[in-house]
């Protein structure tokens, strides 16, 4: 008989993306509230765009546990792996889902719950197909990401225990690009079954690669960072180094506007 899935944690990170969160966060909070056993963990990665002030309107969600808000106030530049690890480590759920700040949860909560009830150890990779792409042969389509320009490739959900066992996202990678694929590759090499699950409707606000790299603090284009990160990831896989960030120290944050803590 399928097991009941526990709490789901949607892990969102943001640096100067208030213009997107204004659209996505209210709807995503509605979705987790409707579920009744989910939360959003939102990391403000040292933004300077009034995000901290804007989030205060959601204090009722903080009070009822559907929103956990972390403010990281020291790192000057955005680092995707570090920010995502903060969100995931602060989460309280049994299953953790990366949800980029420009993404919408949509109607996926019941479907993902059903998948995990049947197979609790599953890694689910959600995506929204790019319907603007030209039709391709079955063989060619199998080699391509169906979501390469929809902004949903980072929608990765897996059991908390498995995320911790892998050490999370690799913080030795450059600040952005390929960290999601690296996590999935290490998870697969460690024996996790992986399925891809499509999402209908509007799933994300699209960004350019330049926007993705805007606050990274490095003088590289996204494609250059991706290629370097792919090389590191491939080397680690070849050498069987599947566990990232050994000895990672906790990072100090302000939790829910009131508690100084570290994750």
C-alpha cells in the first residue's frame, strides 16, 4: 500500500528578483496553502531591491508555517549552489523541491505527491515543454532538453535524506550554470531513480543568460561558466566523487525577521 508523503518544501532563492517574485510568490503561497502540508522556503541572498520590506506583508504565512524567510546579509554576489543549499537545509519537509524565483508551482503538488506515495525515493525533474520549438524526429528530440528555453530546468525534487547524503549542490562550481544537472547526475550515479514530469500552463517567467549572471560577480558569460562547470562535474563523476561540500560550515542568516541562526 502506498505510503503517505510528508511535508513538501519548495525552496526558492532570490537576489534582486523582486520584480519576478511579485508575480510568482503570491500564487505559489496559495498553492502550498491549499495543499495543507507544504511550505515555501525563501532565501533573500543579500538583495538591495526592497525585497525584505515587501515580504513583510506575508507575515501571516510565516506565522502559520507556509513561509520560511531567510535573509543572508553578508555575501555580496549571488552563488546559485550556495543559495540553494541554504534554502534546502532550512527546509522542514520530507521532500525538497527547488523552485526558482521566476517559476510557478501551478497544479503540480497533487501529482508529485502521488508519485512519491508510490515511490518515496524518487527524484522528480519537472519541466514545461518549449512549444515554440519546431517539430523534430523522435531520435533527435530524445537528445535535446524539451525545456531548454522555458526556465524550468531547475525544478528538481527529491527526498531530504538523499539530498543531505549527496551534500547538496556543489558549492565549488562557478556561481551559475550546470549546478542542477550536476546534482541530478550525482543522484543518478548514487542510485536514485529519476523521472521527468511535464507541467502544463505558464510555468516560468523567462530570463536571459545575461540576467542569470548579472549578480554573479564573475566576468564570464553563462555559456563559458557552464562549460567550466561541466568539466568539473564530469571529472568528479569519473572519479566517483558524488558527495559535495565535505566540511561545509553553517551559514548565518536571519530567520523570519527575528531569529539569528545558521544552516
